């Protein structure tokens, strides 16, 4: 530092600058209504033993109730040929709608073991009987949920009759798309006979179309697009269901 700067600078430590006074906030006067509401919330919390819910959590619960109320009051069922995407898309749609997801083939596996082994040991007629029972039980559950059926479930007349009372989504694709994207190690039928998919679809297609309320092609859109479209359709179905209900009928 040169001599001129030393002379010009004041000797001693720098003077402290006064700190700015923080702005004062106007006092909020609690109204009698607010005091009573707070007292009620406190009493309810004390009686239940749980902390009072915050306004944000209460708002989330209200949104969740409104979302569920905007859906069909019964299971939404996914049908379609093998490897069309019923399970993968069904799980995503269920998450989007905030409802449970059930794969009836997975239920059968948990209860009876691998389906291929069951077929080999008991035959197809017994499998279709067990499958129909599982489907009937899942469709009887109250509230909205997504239920994905096995590709051959529509072969059973009892199942087709039950589907008449439910919104049914048919997922369709092509044999080329299935062979390109499916895990053939988990699909021995397709691994051993790639043309079987097309033959089976030709036999079952009239049954799929007879029970379906709407059809979506899984080979012509992304999963995100399909999730959005199916969710929109489900909400529109619920609106039609409510508007078609007789006046005075409890929904």
C-alpha cells in the first residue's frame, strides 16, 4: 500500500454499520371461527391419539377421493391375445388411476403352480374351470381396479357373461410385433411354433370383439400414450355410467 493511501485512510478498526431493522409484519387477529376450528381439530386429534392432519394432507385426501369418484365403480378388465401388453400396460394404468392391479394368471400361479405344469397334469378343461372361478372372484370385488385376463379366458361362456357388466378394454397387436418384442424364453408356444399366435388370434378374435367396449392397438403408440388414452377413456366411461343411472338411484 503506498503512502498516500495510508495517510487518507482513517486509523483504527473500521466503524460498524448499523444493521437494517427487519420489516414488521402486521399481527394476525384470530377470529372466533378460526379459534373454534382449531379447538375442534385439537379435540379430534386428542381423542384419536393421532396428530392433526395438515391442510396439505387434507387437500391430498380430497383430491384422491375426487379422483376415485371419477372412475367406474367396478373392475376395468383387460383382454386380448398373448403378449399384447395386458399386464405391463395394466400395471401402468392402475398406477395412473390410483387403483389396484390384478393379473388373474398370476393369481392362478400362486394358488396352483405354473400354468404349463397345470395344463400337462390336469388338462385344459380343468384349467378353464379354475380360471373362471378366479376371474369371478376378482370381478366380484368392490370398487375400481384393473384386472388383466389370460389370453384364453374369453373361451369360457361364464366369463363372457360376467364381462357384460364391466368396462372391457381389448388390447390388440400383430404377430410381427409380438415376435419382435416378446421374451420367447417365457413363451415356449411361440418359440416352438411362431405361427401359432396368428392361428390362435384368428379363432379368438370374434370373442374378444364381442366382449370389448373399446380397442387399443399396442403396436401403434408408446406406453405413455396408451396409459393416457386408456385413463381418459375410463374416466369418460364413468361419466357416462353416472349420467345413465336412473334419477334417484344411489351410485
